C-alpha cells in the first residue's frame, strides 16, 4: 500500500459526512460525484440566513448583577456576525470557484486513479511539479486583500464552513469510488518566515488530521523540492476543492527567492491540476501578488477582492443597527446620527475595532455604574484603550495612501483583546475588593489609607501631610495593589509638599539663616533629613524612597 492509498475510517481528528448525491440542476455539473455531493447552490436570501449570527440576548438580562452582565457583553465578540454585500459577493465567488475547479477533475474519468498514482511516483522521483495534468484545468483563483481587522479571515472561514470539509464517498451509481475522501476546502496560514518547507509540512499535517493518512510522519525530514510534489499529489488524490492560504504577506519575510518560488508553486497547482487557490493578506502582500500570481488568476473570472475600511454610508449604518441591539447597560441608548458619526470617527470604518469598541464602552459603563453609553463615553474609551492603534487610525483619517500602507498590518485583534483582558481583570479586582469589604465588615479603602498614613508618620512625615498623601495615592491606585508600592508612592507625594511646622518647634526669629535648605523632593538631602526625624539612617531613608535597590534584584 502506498502512502496515497487511504484506508477507510482511519481518522485521527477529522470529521466527515457521507456523500448525499443530489441533482446540481446544471448540466455541466451532472455525472460528477464531487459536484453532486456538494450542498445546493444557494440564493442570496439563503446565504444571508446561513451567515447571520446573533448572540443570545434578553432585555431582562439588564437586571442581572454587574459581574454576570460583563460576561453577556462578551457574547458580541464571539457570536455577532452581520452579513453585508461584500460577504454575499465573496460567497458567490467561492461557490463558483469550487464547482468550476471540480468540473475538470472528475474521478470517474478513465484511468483517473491509475494516473494519479503514476504521476505521484514520477513527481517524487523527478522532483518537479511540471508534468502531472490530471485533466484540463478550468479554474484558477483570486486574491483577497485589505487592512487587518476588516474581517477577511473570519468572513472567509464562515463561508467555507457552510460546506462540509470532508465528504466520504462509498459508491456512486453502483460503482466504487477511486477517491473515497473528498476534502472540499482547506484553509491554512502562510508560515511567519515564509518557509516553503513549513507550508508543505503544515499542509500534510492538516490532511492527516482530516483523513487519517500519515504524510507528515513519513515525509517530515524531506526538503522543499521533495515536499512540493507530495503536497500537489495529496491535493489531487483527496480531491481538494479549494486551498486558502491566509497571511500571505508573511512571504515578505522569506529568504532569497523563496517567495517567488512559493507563488510559482501556487501557479503550478492552478495550471496543472486545476486546483483553485485563494490567497489572503494585507496590503503588504500586493507587490508579490501583482507579480507572480497575477497570470494565474487573471482568467479566473472571479476577480480579486480588495476590502477597504467601510465608508460612512447605509452599509455602515446597517452594521451598527445590527450591533446596537446588544446592550446590557441599565438603559438602552438609541442609535442616532451622533452615535453613527462617533463610532465611525473612532474606528475609521474598521468593523473589528468598531465591535470591540462597542464592547469596551459597555464594560466601562458597567464598571463605573453609568446607566447607558453615550458618544462622550465612546470617545473617552477610544482615547484610553485604543492608544496603540491611534497612529494607524490617524493615517486612515488623512486619506493618504502612503501613510495608510505604513500601518497596513497594525490592526491586530490581539492588541485589542489585550485591552479586553485588562478591563476584565480590573473588574474582577473591583468585585473581589467589594467582597472583601462586605464580608469583613470594614471599608478597605479607609483601612488602607490609615495603614499607609501610619507608615508615613512613622517615617517622619507630619500627620496632616501623611493623611492627604495617603488618601490621594490609595484612591487613585487601589486597583493596582499587586503592581504598585502604595507606601513608596505616598512618600514621594508627601515629600513634594512643604512640611507643616510643629507648634512646639522653636522658630528662629529676626535672624537670617545663610544655610541653604533643600526643597526639591528628589534632593537626597531632604530625604535624609526627613528620615532623621524618625531616627532612620541615611541608608534606610534612601531605600524607603526607592533610591537604593535590593542587591538581590541584580542577581539571576
């Protein structure tokens, strides 16, 4: 048994559906089991219903405790998807592309299985990808490019998931199928370093997980020249319908001529076996795509898709209308033009940022016990929480192509997710502090102020200054107990204030003192002088003020 002979039901993690052959209603799609096993060609109304995703929402949930409502808000990121015209267009392109590719690859054609295995042997022995046309190719592919955060990858995956990924064929019209497994689609990321070997191995590993083969185990040590034909042959044997390579801009990191070699390989997949290839990436990928991959996709008839950020038009309003229903604040804010303008201005029409900004604003409102969201609150949250991507948003506002391209890859969901994690962590800490205060029967804030104040007095700070400094620092930074030394911060603040003279202290009257008295809080003499009031040595006073580090910090 060769590595291309796949035993039935030898699955590791893959899931499959049994082939259910239906009339495709079009003559050129009939009598091809790969096409008749696909779902029907949907009209746009059906596509909208299949793509739309609505989070669970009940108005009564606004009465839930805050800590539960915070989790409700998270549903937006996980479950909300609003179909728009670009999604319908993309679905139609993929639908045509998959079917058009299968027209030229009917496994019932004479000698299909024999030729597939014979070509596999020849390819591996010769180490090239130029001599294995199974049938005349009829399809090509297209590129989907745009700024990150606009929903390219998530939308594409949602559309692909409308199709079964693996279909198991047993018999078709009483005949055994030479290719039992049909992999309808496979989506994978281009390796970060643009490595061809990494791409091939990831592909073989993905195929193994879907149909139970052992391509990866048998070929993990081979070089790229050996892996490329193996990848092509696996795609042929398992009737791959469409190959999607995401993050194609990573090819910019490839060494030497590897980027051109990989793109040329995609061209070979299209030209020889008719496998449709979709390349997805940011604007950074455009130079390569406009070169090597252009000839392969120019005849596809599907047309490349470039997803820019949304304009402030009816479609943007429609997106917000779908989003606006999901509010778990005490009161629902009605969508009006001011909200529409504010959301666009702060997200610049990038749907991922808009959705997460909407979530962040609700979290802020719940955290601060604000009844409902407002345009002002949205702007405040954007200013505080979107600082890392603000330069990119400013570039979009400028409308200048060169500035925008500089930030083509900055809209990273991970950075926004970091903000979400921080908000959630802050809320958890607030809840825990509230529990501690209620359960123990005292005010944690007041107790902490008194404790810090007592420490300052012991360090030689007068009572009034100590109380003021402790109160200000504790109230401002109580949430950061784990990362901020409140004693140190309060001491720094206290040293910035002039000491209140004691009523029993002797004052020198009618005399001028020629001695210079330090007043700057950072002046080491002042710190040492303050320490002496508490009978602290100069070393101890400077250490308390943070000017002397623990020697252990420098070890390791």
